[in-house]
């Protein structure tokens, strides 16, 4: 199997399983990722996903250059690299557990995730210009939305790679942990998310992403609509009741 797709305690675990090629994405892997992400989106029992690569050496080194013909066929069929980098929308949170190399399409997949846990040995970069190309799966768009303009230019125009400490310093990742702790740290975050009201978590993500390029006033109006909708949910009633009764709320996503 090119990927390992597991479900446990309302968490989806999607693992790129090609360690012999640094978890590079070929056509078959890309198609399997598309199927896994589609299932995650449609499974109402799943609340959060964790994306990682098999082993401690690589999250993903990006596109498998030896299988570009089949990868292009996968992309042409509507499956973007990694399936989440383009034409993909879910308001469920996605966590990246970056356990080594995150290069090219690998970094672009990470950039499409909401929360990022990095191993101390992680390396990040978009080296496409070194081979006469530019990132084609959101790298030029998402990087500059995640880090300062000058840092994004340096990484993109020079194809520069950075280590985990630098990635944390420029706010590209949320946390750095030892290699052996990456998945546990990601799972702990996922479990924390599962304890919260799922409709509220999704609304918060939707509010941030949908309004990113809006003028402030438009963003505030959109936020207000989401707040109004949430007020009618059973989860809000449960949250207020639990607060008054000084107990932990039990949310049902309704």
C-alpha cells in the first residue's frame, strides 16, 4: 500500500508509505490520497485528521520525478498533489506531523494543513527553481500567506531549505518535538480538538479561511453570520449548561 489509512477515536491517520523514496508522491499514491481524504470529508464520525510520512526520515520529498507521467495523469483527473493542495475544502481540522524532509510538494501538503508539529530533524524547502520550475501546488500562494514576504521570497527564489528551528522562528510550524514524539504530540492535539464542539471548531476554521482576503468589515459580517448559526445549535446549549453546572461539556456536533 502506498498509503496507510487508519481511523481511531474519531481521528483519521493518513500516512504516506513510501520510505524507500522519502515518501515521494507517484501517481498511485496520489490517487490513494485522494480516496482517503474524500473518505475523511464524508465520514461524519471523523473530527480531525493527521497527515504524516512513514518513518522518521521523511514527511514527503514531494513529487516522484521517476513517475511524473502517472502523477500528471492523476493531477489531470482532478487530484491535486497530495489531494489537499488544490480544489479541496474541509472545515474539519488537519494536523501535519512532519517527521523529516518536507520538500517541494511535501511542503505544499504541509502548508495545506492547519496545525503543524515538526520533528527536530525536519527540513523544509521549495527547491523547484533549482530544476527550472516553480512550485505548482500552492507553494507560491500559501508560503507568502504563512511567513513574512521577504522570507517567502528568499525561500522561493533561491530554493532555500531551512531546519526545524528556523521554521519555528518564522512561524511556519507550531511546535518542535523529538523525532520519537511527533505522532504522539499530533495525536494529543487531535484528542484535544475532539473534546471541543465540532461545529464551533469548523466554524472558526471557516471564518479564518473564508475571510482571509476580505476587507475587515466584510469579514466581521461573515463572522457574525456564523455566530448567529451556532447560537441555534444543541452544542451551544450544552456548553452554557455545562459552564453553569461546573462540569465538562459533552458535545454531539448538533
